[in-house]
C-alpha cells in the first residue's frame, strides 16, 4: 500500500527563443526528472506524470550524461532505463485531465527543470490552476532548476507576464504580477552566472531573460548560491525550490520530508 500520490508535471517544449532571433533545442533534464521520481517511489509514494499535451517530455541531450549522476555510469544507465521503460514515465496524462479528475487526490506536486518549463509551463493556464490548488491546500510544491519559473503560471495574466519579460519590459511585468499568490515567498532558481555558462557553452547566444529576474519581478524573494553548481534548496511554507541540476537529491529528500509531515497532520 502506498502512502499517497504525487503529481509530476513535465513540459512539452523542445525549442526556446533567443535574444536577437532564432531558437535553440531544449528539453527536460534527465537527472532532474528521474532522481526525484525514483526517490518518491522508493519512499512509498505513487506518482502520476502529466504534461500540457499529454505526451512524454523530450530529454535535453545535454543532460544525457553520467556527469549529472556524479560520474556514475551505472546510475546514468539506470536513469535512462527508468525513463524509457517504467510505467510511471510512459502513462502520461494531460494537465487538463488531472484537473478534471480531481486534484484533491494528490499529496504534492513536483516540476523538474531543464529550460523547457520556461517556454510552456510558466504561461500555461492549467498549470496555474494546479498551482493555485496546491497553494490553497498548503500541500508540498517542489520545483527544480528552471522549474521554479513555472510558478508564474499562477498569475491570471501569465502569458502577458512572460511576453513582457521577453521584450525586456520589467516595469510592465511587475505591474502584471501584482497580487500573485507567491508574493513575498523565499525561493531559489538557476542563477544568472549558471545561465551565462549555458549561454556561452550550450546556446552560443543570449536568452531573452534570466530566471532570478523573472521571479523577482513576480514578487518572490530570490537567493542563489554564489558557488555555481553547488546543491541549494530553499523552503518557504509549502514551496520547495532547488537551484540547479546538482540539487536533485537534496530537493527529493526535502520534498519527501515535507510530504511525510503533511500526511502526518492529516
């Protein structure tokens, strides 16, 4: 018998726009998706995977490497096998269908990173509905690396907010964000210096905005570890955010602690 069910939300985005024109290939990060998912299952939780389109996420090629598993080739192989073959990663629902089926059955929600959530999840209406439900119920809400930017979807005008970020209109973005449910929350997210490394080494171009700026303009209180690629997790009320891909195990542990605590109160 399982303890409870956790909703895991992925992105369907495969391209991100670049400053000055063009786009770059993106996806979800392998370790950020499977390490917390496997930890939840090992801890006795069921998981349900959902995406906007109800189709499986694309894994960013940059993440398909043993370096994101501490150099452990066996762990990397297990991760690939889990993502390819485990039923939880292949029985994908749409966000709308899980809403229609009732969100009360979920004890918490988890959003992995990679750049993909920056494209679709942060402006998805169904994502916003889900976030507002978990916020109102004070249920654990965990997001990793670029995933924390998805909480901007809880704004009524999330699509306009993202458009303002892309055009560099911070004043308009801040005005659109007024009344956001996570205003004043402490959070972390992929840092500017980490993103600049990605711009220089992966994209060879600039992204239209940085993640800490997006959350700060929303009204969150953002802190990032000055040491790039070091694990960092920030917890404020129900919100659990991890800074980068190296925070996968730590975020998973903190999410499981929060779920266990929430269930103990029920």
